[in-house]
C-alpha cells in the first residue's frame, strides 16, 4: 500500500501539502516488479507512475528494434505525456531491477492536474522537456536503415523494395537510371556496409532479422506468418510450447498488404494490415515465440512411427524436428492468362497490392483487375497517388463480390472509374507495360488503353505442391482437415488414416500435422477466421501432445 510518506520520495509530490498527499496515496496502486518484468507496453492504455525503488528502463520500437532509449531512477515520475495528449503509451517500461512503482489511473491523474495548480505547472514543464526529447530521438534515429540502388523496372529491385516495406524496414530508393544498365541491385545499410545483389536471406541477416533457428527440435513448428500463423505463434508461446514460426517473405501474409481492414473486431476505425502484422509480430515475439523471416519450408517428412517427431526441411537444407506442425501457408494470387504477360511481371504488371510501388505511380494511369475487396482496397490506396485508377471487373454487379462499404468509398473518389463486364485480353510493352487491351461489355468489343501499371487481383490458389502426398488435398489443392479427411479418403476408397480415432479438428491426414487459415479446405478467407483457426490449432496441438504423452510407456518400471 502506498503511504503519504512514500510519496515524499517522489520529487513532484514532496512540495504539496500533506492532505493532498494522503488523497493521492489513497488512490494509488502499489506495483512491485521483478527484474525484467514489463510495467507497460507501447500502445497500451497509459497511466501515471512514480518510481519509489529500483530502476525502470524505457523501450521504444525504432525501425524493427525495441531499443532502450532512457531510464528512470527513484524519485522520478512518468506517463504524463500520453495521458495529456489522450494517446496510448508511446514507449514500453521495463524494470531493470526489482522495483516499486506507484500508479495512478488516468481519471485520478487528470483530476489531480485539474485541481492542483502547483502539480499542473510542474507536470506541464516536464512534459514540454520530454516532448522535445522524443523529437530529438526521431531526428537522431536514421530515417532509413537501407538505401536500394538499381534500375526501376528490375524485378530484383522490386522484390527488395517489397521485402523491406513489408518487413517495416525504413528504406530509400535510388533509381540508377540507365547508368548501371546491367548491374545487380546494391543495398547500402545505415552502418556503411554494402551488399551487392543480396538474396533476401542475406539482406534479412544483415538487418539483424532472425533467420536461423536457435534449436534443433520444437514442440510446434508453424509454417507461414500470416494472421493464422501469427495467432498460432501467440497462443503456442503463451501456453508454454516451444514454438518456431517460419515465414518465407514477411510476417503479415496477405493481411500485411491490406491497406485498411475495416471488419476486424475491436478496431472501430479499421486498421492497416501493416499495423495488424506489426502488433501481432511484436506480441508473438514478446511471448517467447521464435519468428524467422526469409526462410521457406521446402519439405515435411512425416514421423516414421507413432510418437516420433516430424522433420521439417528448410531452404538451404536445414533440418528440424518437431512434435507437431501447423501449416498456415495461405494462398497466392492467381495468374492472369494473357499472352506475353509474364514477361512484363514486375515491369508494370503486378500480382496483389504491391504497396511499395504506389508512390512510383504518382500522376500515372493505373488499371486494377478484379472485383473483390482486395481490388477495392487497392483502388482506394492508389487513388491517392495515380492520376486515374480504373477497376476492371468481369462480372455484371460489383455488389456480388465487394463489400458495400468499399463500393461506397470508391464512389467518393473522383479519379476512380469502375468498369463492369470488362476483361483484360492483351498487354503491350517492350521494356515495360505501355498499354492493355480490354474486352468490354456483352458485345465483347476490344479497346486499347494506354496504361502505366496493371495490378491483378483475380482470386487465389493455395501452393501446396511441396507437401508429401500423405497430406491429402481437395481438387483445388486446399488441405483437408478433420472430418473432411475421412470423407475424402472414403470417396477415394483408401484407408490411409493410420489411427483408430478420427482426425481432430484442423488435423490433416498426417497425425500431428495441422492446417489453419486460407490454405485449409472450407476456410472462410477472412483475417478474423484465420486468427481464430490459428489459435484453435494450438488447442488441438495440446490435445495431440497429451495423446502422445499418454501413449508413451511409463518410465522407471522394473
Ligand atoms: C489486399 C487484401 C485485402 C484483404 N482485406 C481483408 C479485409 O479487409 N478483411 C478480411 O477479413 N480479410 C481481408 N483479406 C483476406 C485476409 O487477408 C486473409 O484471409 C488472411 O490473411 C489469411 O491468413 P492466412 O494466415 O491463412 O494466410 P496468408 O495471409 O496468406 O499468410 C500465409 C503466409 O505463409 C507464407 N508462406 C507460404 N508458404 C510458405 C512456406 N513454404 N514457407 C514459409 N512461409 C510460407 C506466405 O509468405 C504468407 O506470409 C484481404 C486479403 C488481401 C490480399
């Protein structure tokens, strides 16, 4: 319990009358922290604190790293900046040694500031000093962690830009124009190192992203870092499982490229895919999951005998063993079947949102193919850069494929045109896209349209060909789980399922190998559904591990 005497140790309260100290003490919480325990996390609801004993360090996410930027000693107070701005916590607070802190809830703090002029003046002065310190951190931290130099239309450069953007690495782009005509892209890092034509993994390693597993064996290996995989990582790690997540490109998956997710519960103003991925990534890491980026899983070798672990083979040949595997590999954009289009991929033709490219289309003509929400969101995003955005939709009615809120938003943009019953049937361009040919209306008349960028959103397919045949799929390559496994096996007249029990919910046709999210047969293809499936897959993982444990011969017998 905080006493008025305790409060005299905090400089701010030493100067106020004893009666007021008593009132504050009556409303304060007495928070005792062990070494390394977090008092507050960046983004949480703020509160006001005074440090009585120990030492509190201030951590802030700058670029991709959570850096210690300051520390408080006994007698200091903090938390007033976000409270007075009505914002969430702008940094995290962690006990560097065993500490004791007094905490006032926002309402108590605001009352204090309103009623006591002495405190109010003092707190305002401190706040001004701290705001200018935050400004200085921002100025001092390098605006870019990398500079990419290369030819604008080089596919390798595009890949590097997209990789950096989706991994939230601040970077600058330097178009070498015609000069370095055939050279590979060059990446200069903020610390002066230069990488010539780096692979994504080399670049990730140079930027200190985790790329190598720390252990040889895990309780659960999650393949794919979209919403399903990240949710599984959060739940797996928080429930004490030794958890590894492997993501081949950037955590966030499809959701990471979404410019605004409006229908995710708890975010009334919507949130960007980038925010969702960053938060989930930080959350999973903080809870103890190992998260590797730029690592692809190339094969799964199912356990040879009941109770044995599965083997997971990574790119480069690294082999890991894991008692369970969760496949959360999502889906990839379907390719547009038009002659010559693959030659222009990355040279004006893109699959998916390619947010890193939006600025390059400033003042240019952009065409988007597809009538789903992803195409609608991308049209909204490009509308802020391009001079004209044309959405080409094959169907006759947009409401059949797109949510009404997006249709309404698109109608407010004067530079967005929606064309129904329109199909792209041709592309033109030597080094880069110059024009598209569109087949319009029921008469199927063909028109040539000059175009600087064509973005394709025509549905997606799962990429599951790398999995062993024992993991059965439906006719579209989605992974069958639970009851669907038995139904499909019956249909195919095989009895490949090896156990007496039926597969658990989310369990594939290989015991202990689960699937969650968009890659699963019958999945709903929504962020919230993927998150739900990822977290439920962990519940099933526990069930499977308990079964394994129960089937082990009892140790220590005579
Ligand atoms: C532009 C866009 C906007 C969207 N907007 C919304 C919206 O507003 N609301 C909504 O509810 N839904 C939306 N969706 C759908 C939603 O994003 C998906 O349903 C959701 O992301 C599916 O999550 P997932 O984890 O199953 O798969 P994904 O998000 O596809 O993630 C799978 C991940 O696995 C990785 N991976 C694949 N294979 C391997 C491998 N072999 N090794 C390692 N990693 C691998 C991929 O790189 C990817 O990161 C949108 C989708 C898009 C594309």
